[in-house]
C-alpha cells in the first residue's frame, strides 16, 4: 500500500480516537453533574410545574430583595419587577465594578445620584433605592415588567428584562411564602464553624425591619402579652437549654395570612443558611436540615409550630 494511504489511514484513526476520548469525557462530565458530583452547590425554588436554581450567593440576594419589599408592604408585583431587574443587571450578584461607575445588584451609579459606593454595595440599601423609584412610577403594578423596570433603570436594553420574568415570578411566589416548604439550599459546610443567633436576629431586623423579632411580651394590640422575653433569647416556646435556637414570632398577620408570613421567614432563613451558619429551620410541623438538604422539607411528626425556629451550627 502506498505511503500516502498509510498516512491518511493513520490520521483518520487518530481523529477517531480523539473523538472517542472527547465523547467519553463529555459523558463523564454530564453524569458527574447529574449525580451531584460536580459544580457549585445549588438552591432551588419550586412551585407547581416550575423550578428555579440559584447558587447560595444569588439566593441570599434574592431573599434580601424580597424581604426589603415585604418590609415596605409592597405587592408581589413590585418584588417580581425588582428580582427580574437584578437578574438582568447583575445576575443577582453584588458587583463591585460594572459599566462605567455602575455597582451592586441593580448596577446603580453614584454619579447618577443613587448613593455612595458604600451605600450601593449594601444590598438592603440598593434594593430600597430601587423600590423608592419604582413606587414613583404611576401604575407600575399594571405595566408590563419591561416598561416598569425601564422607567427606573433607563437601560440601553429595556427588552432584556422580559426574559427573567418567569423565574422572577417563581422566586416571588416562594420567597414571599405563598408556597409551603418550597425553598431549599445546601446549607453551611460542615467545617466546625459555629453560627450566632444574635447575628441572625440582626440581619433579620436589617432586612425585614425591627419589629420582625418583637419581644413576646409585646403582643399585637388586643391580644394578651405572653410569658418570656425576647424570643431571640429564649422566649415563650424556645428551647431554654439550647442557646443555638432563635424563635421568630409570626406576628402582625391574621387568619390565612399567618402561614404565608411564617413561610416567608422560614425560606429567608434557608436562603441565608450558608452565610449565617444555619443548620436547621422548622415551621408548622416541617423541617429543613442542612444535613439532609437534598430531601427538602420533611415532616417532623411533632405538633406544628406557630413560630419559625432557626437553629445555628455549633
């Protein structure tokens, strides 16, 4: 056989072998990811027929944006607009340098009067600044999302917000507590670092407002004050022998809205679990555990709690 034919056949064999190796490698990577063996840890928000995956950083920021909107008594639509905007502007990440002097979750610019760099890089401040402008838009809740977001952001690509609307609606539904036990995260790494209930309480108050952990002795008007002190320090119903437990009262809500408020707080805690070293959250007879986070929320078999119970790592 002529040398040229040998050379051609050798090249074909080498090319075939290379393709086989690449296909095998691709198959391994896909299998590895599907079985949980690779990639960053993921949080999931799930409603009927829909699921949104976030990494822990994105989950924290989504929960913060939602909490700030809730603290202001804003409707679901406002939260959806804010989440979709942040998903487009920053991918739900607190960006320290963007286009020109744009910063933070919403790529707000100090030169355009949004605040100082330090303020804009505070997610609570930046979410509040967005809502401040959104509520000034006449009829914003009835406008198409792209129009409402653009009235605030004045983006060069206003139609880009639309592609995030479906995911933003799911996140809003879950993080405002309108879906029970529908948010799960991997939780903190098991590295021996302890959490601090006082720090959890501090962040709760920063995002939801100071009344979110109101003392059990200051019951809503018309209701008798219960025993105990600040639930964060072991008030009524707390595990008095476990100083890792923070009990967050579900107050300020009536009737059917009380469970929604409770799930809002419970999902917030799960979203912040890695950051705040939270290892367990329980509410209404169901529990999320960092150790079994892949199983989501499970029934505890205990009497349903009326308050949200947050346990930090020790």
